[in-house]
C-alpha cells in the first residue's frame, strides 16, 4: 500500500524541504540535515537549498534491501 506524504499544509508535492522531512520523521532539524549530508537520505541541492524527493524518504523508511 502506497503511503501519501503530505506537507504540513496538506499539499502533496514531489519533494520536501528538510524542515518538512524533520517534521514527518519527528526528529530535529539538525538531525534531518545530518541524514542528508551523510547521504543516508538522498537529496537534490538546488542552489543552497536541499530538496528531498518523496521517493528518497520512502527508500529510507523501507530500510536496506538485501
């Protein structure tokens, strides 16, 4: 069953801001940035801003395959 990841305002977008991801995972903003910087969660950097594709968050939550 596919989960729908919604933003705080209820909208459904293709990518999340780090702060939105932190809220979804119930972790601190700093912890969310560390997950991105360490490569544990795939992200795209647009200028100075990270965007996390929802598929990358799904991959992280699914855990390692194998």
